[in-house]
């Protein structure tokens, strides 16, 4: 699970190293004997016997770098309005902290309560412009900046971009220490990094590590190729800078991957190239507009592509939904098409396709190359303007078509799945909204491939390969077509309480 600034405090287990000795003897450790030298033994131990002196190329300390950049890093405190029952814990959209407000905060006029959050940021200009994360300042009614010298200044929002999770705020003044983004020198996996920020309200905290990986596709919006680092990032680090060994900003800390909520050494930073481009536009007062064609895209697993009759190493994006009367719909795009190129450049997955479309300007003509019924064709789409992330999220789950028309209680078994129509009784029983279409799973035959995949009553099959389904006969026909085409499985789009997922269902062997 991907978490932004969430944390859990728990007991830290201590490690104790015990040294043992034997009377008149010695301990023999692995590697103590003469062996061929390991490939990482590049530099001999110094003659002075200090085995912990860093070899050439490694820093003896990060202190000089920290002293140089720390004055440019700030703590950002925000106040947001919330409307929750008095005394209850709650979570703020965009700021996933849990707060327990003091009793009596709501006034006689029934005004909304306020809550506080904190993050990090850094100056990128002498005249007071500060970069941070969008999720730090989104919906803030008050923003304050605490500097390393103890000053506390009010700030105002200049602009924000939910698509990349970046924002710019400003304080008044003209003599601030600032840092700059590094674009020309790309960090490599294994390079040193330093993260500076405000974890848990502990301002001016520095942590160090390395670049663990690059170009991580963890962003649902698809606009960031995140840098993965193992320098500790915790709640409050969001919006702070990641520096290289020369004190250059190579990223903006934004997210962590954690099963507990605290740092486990997997953090993600927005690359400097993206951050510089977006923040410069925000500083100029420009709105961040991106191209939009109205397609819901999916990246599929190798088994998913095989279920569609493609090679397992197929590259592209599956078009799951087409917005009614949207730009792509007017150009002839269909659900079930396979998007393989944008403007003549091949795309490997849905994230890459989203970035290519988003890079277009509203009004541009975008050439989408799709595979349909085994044939490749080009659709010329006039780009629209991408709606806000909130608008897109509100539209999720509202697919085309009408619910199945089967009679109440009617059910049939297809590939080990008992399925029935989404009538009012089924919707009430399983809590399925009216906007959801498809067939509902009512039973699962034990020992079948469907059972091994974890299908449960209440799941909804919305689509099978290239077909929308609304009855058991629709699903059975899709299965028959896939078998006739010699495919070993069928790709089902299944709605669960966690959302809609593509699931390749292998066919049971005939007995």
C-alpha cells in the first residue's frame, strides 16, 4: 500500500551484538581465510589500520552539505477546515493524518472545526518562492513557514498541480537562502542522496541513503517517474528536497511504501526535471493544462495479454472505458481496443500512454494507434483539456450500459461461477451501486480455477474480453468465443470492494 505521510509509532526492537571468546583459542569467521577477492574489494584498508576510513569517492561526512543547504529548507504548518462529529478521529482528503480534535472547538455559530497538518518545503528563489507537495497545502485556509533560524512567516498559495503532487507557496521578503534543481546530471542507482525535512515535527532533520531505483510507476495519474530512495522519509518529510552529494536538488520527497505507516527504507521523490518544469509554470501564474482524450486505460499482466490472444510480452495499454461523447469516442475509439502508440511513438503501458497524451496541448491532434480485431489502425483525436483529478475520481465506477434484465433469482453457472443479473435484490444484498453494471457472482464452485483465484459472492463481472456483460448468456458467449479462438483463458474485469481489476481466468480442463 502506498502511503503519503502516514505513520504508526511503535516499540523499536534493539539489536545486541555479543562478542564471544574461548579460553586460549580464537574464533574463525567466514571469509577469514585466504580466498579470491570479492569484486567489491576495490580499495585496500588504509595503512594506519583505520578500517572505517571511507575509500576515495565516499564522503567522510554529510555535515558540510547539510550546513550549506539547511537554511533553504523550511517546515510548513497548515490549518484546514473539517466538519466531523465532535471529538471523533478523522482523516483529511489530501492530508492523510489522523486528528483527534479537542472538545469544544465548534463555536456557537456551528462553524467547522479546524485541524493542523505539517510538511516540508524549500526555497527556490531569493524572493520567497517555496516548493512543496500539493497534498501538504491542498485546501489549507492558513499556511505558516518556520525557517531554520527560528523565524515564522505567513505564506500564500501561488499555485498547485494535483497531477504531479507539486505546489508553490510564497513568503514576503527578498533575502532568502535558496537551492536550485539539478537537471543536467541524472542520478544513478547507487548514488548517495540526502533528504532534509520535518519528520514528526522535528525540523531540520537530515537522513542519508542511496538511489534504490529509477522510473518507478507508482502514480495513478501517471505523470511522475519517481526516484526510489532508501533515505528515511516519514510523516512531515513530504515536500522536502532530496539532494545529491554535491547539494543539488534531484527530487521532491512525496510518498513512502510501508506496511506499517513508518519508513521501511522505500521512499519516492518526484524527479527534478518534472518539478522544475511544473513549479516554474506555477510561479508564472500559469494553470497546468494537459491533453485529454477520454480513455480509461489499463496495464495488463502477461497472463492478461495471453487471455486476449496476444503474446505474453505484448506492449501497450488496454482501453477499458471510453468516455461518452469524449474526444476519443468521437474519433471512433472502442472499449477493448489495444493502444500501442501515441503520435507514432510506441507505448509500453498505460502510464506511458497517459504521459504522452498529457504532454499534448488542448486543441492538438493526437494520433492514437490501436489494435482492433487483429488489425492496426490510426485514430486522429482532437485533444481536449484534462479535467481535475477530483472530477476524474468522481467519474470512476460509472460505466456505460444498463444493468442486466434477467428476472429476480435467475442464476446460471459459467466456468465454476454462479452468476446472476444485477437486479434490485442483488444490489441490496451486496451493496452494489446503481452505477455499476455487469453480472453478480452468487456462488463459486470449490476446486475450480475461479475458486483458486479467490472469487466471492458479491463480486461483479463487468466485462469479458472485448464484451460488456449483463447476463449469464453474455458471459457464456464470451467464454465460448475465447475457447473457439484457441485461447487458454479469458480476461474478466471484476469489481470488488477494492475497485475494478482485470483477472485472467484460466479455463477448467475438460474431463
